[in-house]
C-alpha cells in the first residue's frame, strides 16, 4: 500500500455507516480528502497489505499526512482534537460524556442496528438476527428516552457523539426496525441532517448484491 505523506485518504466503502461518520466529520470541518475503495464484502480487509495497516481488518482507516488512524470513534476524536476541538470538549466531564456515547456507538449501536442492517442487506453468516433486532429496539428506546427533552446527545451542541451514533440509527429501517415509532429520535436525525456536513448513506439490498458479486468500485 502506498504512502500519501501530504494527503488525507479515507479507506472507504460507500455502504458503510462507520465510514459515513468520517465523511460527515470531514465535511463539517471542510477538509479535502480522497477515498480508496475497500471491497469489504469480498474480504479485502483481510488481505495482507490492509492487515498491516489495520490489524483489526476493518474500515474506516484514515491516513492524514504521516498519521494512520483506525476505528471510526478514534478517527472522530483525532479530527476534532486536531482541527476543531469544539466538536469534542476540553473539560473532564465534557470529555467523559462524549466518551459515554462513543462507547454506545461502538457496542450497543453496532450490535443492534448495524448488525440488523447488515443481515437484512447481505444475509451475512454469523449474525443472530433475533438478537440484533432485540438490541436494536432497546437502542431506539434508550435514545427516545434520552432525547425526549434535549436536542443533542450531550453538551447542548452537536459533537462527535452525535456523529458517531447517527449513521446506523438513520438507516435503522434498512434493518427493519420501526424508526417512525420513536419521534424524538426522528427529530434528532433531522437536526443532524441540517448540519452542513450531512451526506446520505447509500444502501439497498440490490447494491449489496452488486458489491458482493462484482469487484466494481463506485458506480
Ligand atoms: N469499531 C469499528 C468497527 C468498524 C466496522 O465494523 N467496519 C466494518 C465495515 S462497516 C468492517 O470493516 N467489517 C469487516 C470485518 O469486520 O471483517 C469502527 O467503529 O470503526
């Protein structure tokens, strides 16, 4: 894999919500970047060159000049700290509140809405759709209760916490979760869509089939 010492490169798949977090953050920060397509549905993250870059064998990975950062939550932390700390926070309690939601994105949102979407779009082996659906419903109920009396997940302004949780909640219907039954969650999604960095995430069963059955990159 080549080095890009002066450039910013996102290793990406157009259907990935974890990559969408980084597209949104880079757009909110108005930072230019390139993308490299990673054929994750056909095992490209398991290849030796990719594994050397990210031993976790997952996208997204961001190369920013000489730095390589893996994991969507870690990339959000890095981008905010480096380019606009208002997207995170400098106070101990503010940092802790953001970390709570980054952990929620990495575990609860991933095990629930992300896995339900992946199963319904790709029927990937190894996903227990019953468990993913139950976890997804619990996540939506928790968010509905939390957002009933606030606009943002924490700190009274949009932060990397909102960006980290957003993509797999916004696409909950792909996982056949009843998003419309959670009005406070839908209102929060609309507020995020109004941010300057918003971009919709692609994802249909047909598209998943296409990416699985061909080596094509972006259409
Ligand atoms: N905790 C990681 C999870 C990333 C993740 O699940 N990436 C998926 C694509 S959205 C992936 O690369 N899957 C390939 C694999 O796990 O083998 C993050 O937040 O970046």
